[in-house]
C-alpha cells in the first residue's frame, strides 16, 4: 500500500510557472510508476503525464507537451510536475497516482492507476 500527498498548488497568474510535488509513504516507492491527472470544474478527470519507476521513461499528454514536465526523485520518495506558461484553462485539481503494474511507454496508461492522492488545487487567473 502506498499513500500519496500532493502539495504546491495555489493561485497564480497566467504565464507563471508552478511545481507540484507528490510525496509517497512507501519504502518501495521506486517500484511504482507515478502519474499526474487533473480535473477541472464540471469536467472529467484527464491524464496529464506519467513516469516509470526508474524515471527513464516519461509520457506527457500531447496537448501539454512543451509546457509540462514530469520527474521523480526516488531518494526522496517524491514525484514532481513542472508546469510552465500556465493559462486559465490549466485551472483544476491536480492528483497524483501510483501503480506498481503499469508500464510507461509512448502513450497514456492502458488501465486506471490504483492509488491516488487527495489532490491539490491550481488556479490560474487571467
């Protein structure tokens, strides 16, 4: 079992950058693929990015490439989401997720992630 706690959200202005963190409470953090999703008001949750357990493979949703980057530090049991040039359309609750059985290839996950954090709110003002 792994527990996830997101942090780093807040209110920013359009054009700003932000880094979200996802701290995991598992000694086997490096056995889990990690992902970020987001859910905007009135919309379904959507995939943002994920990263393999070793950090050597990443995939960012096509519509976010060039602005969002995912990374991890296994020594700190933490995954990160770097968001650049934010727009009001990026306003959402951002969730991190973990799963030991998902492989990260050149595409979104083929099945749902099993473990989820509570989310952190990101609000981008125009």
